[in-house]
C-alpha cells in the first residue's frame, strides 16, 4: 500500500511539472488572426538554451536546408534601419487598381456633372492611390537564442493614420507567408530532459489592405 501511494505521489508531481513546463515550451506561435506574431513567453532558465556545440552554423544550415532564406533571415544582427523595399514609398508599385482608375470624378454629390481635365484627373487619382496604398513595412526582429536563424524580417501594416478618404479605414494584414525556422525544443525536466532542433513555420505578413 505504501509503495502504491509513493507511485501515485510521483505521478502527480510529474504531471504538475510537465504542465508547468508546457506553459513555456510552446514550439511556435499559435494560429491567430493577429499578426505580426506576439513574443513567445519563454522559460527564463538558461538550462533550456542551446549550448555552444548546438549552434554550429554548418550543421544548422544543413538541417534547415533549402528553407534558409537570406532575404528574410539573418544569423547575425542586421544593420540597424535595414528595411525592405516596401518602406514608405512615394509612388506605390505596380499598376493602379481598377477601382481607383475607373472612378467617375465628373458626378457631384448634388447630382450635377462637372468637367475634369485629364491632367487634373490623373493627379487626383495618383494622390488618392498613394493615400490609400498600404505597403508592408519590414523590420528585423530578434527571436532569441532558441530560434535559428535568430533574426527574422517581420512585416507590419502602418497604422499611423487612416488610409481612406473620408477617414475611417486603416491598413490591415490580408495575406501572410510562412518561413521555416529551427526551434530549440526540450522535453522532460531537470537531468531527464532531452533537447533538439526541430523545424517550425513562422508566419509573416506579406500584404496589407485598406479596410474596416
């Protein structure tokens, strides 16, 4: 009877310990409509960090394989202020959207029609396109030593001002892409734990749109 009680007590303590560990040891960001991904809550114990022999670049590059994307990933800290080509452009890229190009500027709210010159129309549509355009602004983020590569370029939608005319709408993410990284993952606890690198998908905003 005493042996059974000790076994039961050990099982309860094990479940409590594993439950507490799982609160921290999340493999990757949970699926969410909210991007960019919020910071993961990590166990601060350095025992769960990879050691120097676990950070050999040649080995990790081989493990990540063709998923290594230097345009979105960096092993060392990137130069401050290094953003992507989509940053705050004066003229949006690509052709003007049809919903702007086909706007009827001759009809007024009070039912009368006015004459608009080609040059004035072109300038107004260009201004409207630039005003309502929502570029993806990329910034580098340090994910910490438990990710490899530890630096990733994240996309953000600007929310400094309304993107609609009249005001009321804002730039919001409409598309995302997944980049594969390596995540240092530990199972168990104390001296019984086992740690290794595993591949995980990290979502990044790839397109923003002016919407409600």
